[in-house]
């Protein structure tokens, strides 16, 4: 809206004066046609002879309207929920996905919402659809799945900037669901399973390496103390005897087994 508005002219003032006189002549009957009620969450943009009466909308409460010369439009200031239907999007890495979302916005300037755009809600809905497609088209599938909050914040910033002169304030944008083709889901599941198996093998190999190092160190300690080896042997027998099993253990000195081996090689 232009900051400077021309006056209504002499003819306009004559019509306004005639309307005011008509109200005085027919008072108090005409007062019921002049008084309008604006709810707490609404604002009224008043037009006098086709021109906006004030830069600021009127309300809430009672407002006075002159018959024949004044008209008004009520604007709802409550937060509006805009559901974006599923959009088929080709991501940056050439993967076809379907993404839907929701936009929360409200009108903060009733005059701008009435005077600057034909249908503010339809315009915001179409702009949200286009912005969602444009922003997600520049992201890869991995970025889309991992960075929903950053993408939603980027969409909110773009929408808020584009709708500012419409009197719209975008408060929140959320991406509800990302649908991926079944074949792509199976491929991603196979890739994730293979990665988990590879990590499991690496962990198992590291465990075996650490275990072998520990056994090597233990064997070196036991080799320096034959009595320690015998105590470890007896401790193992105690552990086996404590369990309910049918295992029969015959302890034999290790030196005897070594002597038998030497005799067999000598014979």
C-alpha cells in the first residue's frame, strides 16, 4: 500500500456527509446497522468509498460503520495449519522420493493480507509447495534423511522472507514423512547389514588380537614360576568340579606327558 493516499475528494465528502446525516435522521434504528462486533482473534479492515480507512485494522470490540459508504473485511489472526500433500521429488543424487510436510503461520498485518494479495491462504499454500520442492531438490538422500531439522528451518526462513509483505509470519515448518521406493529400501537395508557385519568382524579380530597378547603375557609369567602353573591347574579343576556335569578329569603331571613324548621319539 502506498504510504501517501489521495483524499476522497469533494464528491466523496459529500457522500460521507449524506451518509452521516442519514444515520442521524434514522437514529436510533440506524445504529444497529452501524455497529459491528469484532472478536478478540479478528481484525476488521474498513474501506470508505473503496479506500482503506486506516493503515491499522480496527478491533477487537465494537466498531462503527457508515452505511452506503463503508465496507469491511474481517481477518482471522489465529495460527493456520497448512498441510502440504506428498510431493514427488528427485533428490540431488537422482533418487525419487515422496515428501510431505506441514506449515504453521499466522497473519500479523490484516491490512497487508487484504490489500497486497488476492487470497493470502491460497498463495501461502502454493508457495510452501514450491519452496519444499526447490529446497529438497538440492539435497541428497542422506542429507534429507539425516538433516530434517536444518532443511525445515531453511524452508521456514525462505517462506517467512517471501510472505513478509503479505502480512504473514511463518512460525514453524515440519517435514512429516519421507517415502522411499521399496527397491531402494532393500538396497539401503543390505548396505547397512553389510556395514554392521564388517564392523563386527573388525571388533572380533581386535578381540582375538588382544586375547592372544594377554595369553602370551600370561604364558611368560607362568613359565617363570612352575608352582604358579600348578596352582592355575588346580584352580581350573576346582571350577570344573563346582559345575553340575558328568565330566571326569584325571590330573596328570605335564612332565609325565613330556617324558612319554621323548620316549616315543627315542623308540
